[in-house]
C-alpha cells in the first residue's frame, strides 16, 4: 500500500503511526508506504532499524531519486513481497527501456 501526496499537503491529512514511512523524492513528492514494504529495501531497512534519524521520524529523504523512479521502485517492493514465496506463476515485472538505467541506479542505491 502506498499513496502519493503533494509536498504541500497538510500533515493532518497524511497517515501517521509506526506502520507507515514517508519517502520523499527529489521533487519533494511524498510517498507514504507501509513499513513492511520499505523493509524489502536493504538501504531503507538499515535506515529504519538503526539509530539513524530516519528510524525515529519514519521519514526518508531520497533527494537523488526522481518521483517516477521512486514510484516504480516502490511498486517493485510490493511485487517482491507478493511473489517472494515463488508458488504459482509469477508475472514479469515490466520496465520500459527509457527508464531502465535510472531505475537500475536507484535499485542499486536502495539495495533491491
């Protein structure tokens, strides 16, 4: 589960609590993602389960990752969680050629 908000959205309208993490893209767009989905990423897991400030605030600023790329990375985390048991037919995770390089760099950084 995730949703995108404008960075000017009132904080009262955004989900709160330990179940969600706010990921902020280079453009300042906010993605509220369940902690379980975020923990698929080795980088986010390290940030959220340690003494980093991100663990306390449940907010991660990913200023080097554009919103469209971050959204695709989040979709991949959902995909990986859903099909990690490997039972049944696993559909291909589609990546457009024009986004492949930037997505590769983001997935390397996020340890996906």
